[in-house]
C-alpha cells in the first residue's frame, strides 16, 4: 500500500527507516509503560510505503494498554534532535487497534525515531492531531526516550 501524501519531505534519492525493540514510555500520562514492536517506512519518490505494529503495556503489571497496527503515510526529517543524531517523524494511519486506550482505525499518529550510530537510539510517539495525515505539525512536544533493547537504522 502506497499513500502519496503532500507535505512529506524525504532526502533526494530516498530514505528507508526501520527498527524495533523495547522502549520506555513514561510521558504518556498513563504511568510507567513499556512499548514493544517494530516498523519499516520507505520513501523513494514514488509514494511512502511501510508499516508499524506495537504493543504498549503497564510496566509493573503487564496489563495491555494498546496494540496498534498502522500503514506509513509520510516521512520527514525533524528538528530539535538531541546530541547530533538524525531524527525522523514517521506518520501512520491506524489500520487495526485493540486495548482500553487504543484509538480507532482511520486516525493518524506519529512515531519519532532517532538513529544514533554507536549510541542509544531514541523514540517517542505523538497522538496529537489524530485527523491530520501530514507530517510536520506533530512535533511540538516530542520527549525523546531511550530504546532499551533493539535498534533503529536509517538508510538514505
């Protein structure tokens, strides 16, 4: 599935970003959470392709918070990245979601990722502006958190 969406900006020649693992998510307002999953997103000038699937659980009890699958709709290099790494916003449309805090399919969310070669990769998510399919309007409150296990790789 390729959904060309105006407003995305990938480098000339394209970009492929993939990764996965386990990350802490302590800035959601729901307490100490762990997120596990993976993603793959590509833009080589003929539309964005890719998908993401993840599960968020309560870190203490293991209770399911949300399980979400989404298809990539845009990719954009971000600003405000920490300590010299390259950050990216990956925007997804939700195609399937379960759990007590899962948003319904058809809405949008962003995953923010930073590949830090030789260091700890960073991630965050944003469910701001659920009706907006475009990258670039969702990074006002990015709070980078460490990827505890796993890796993010950017090929451009």
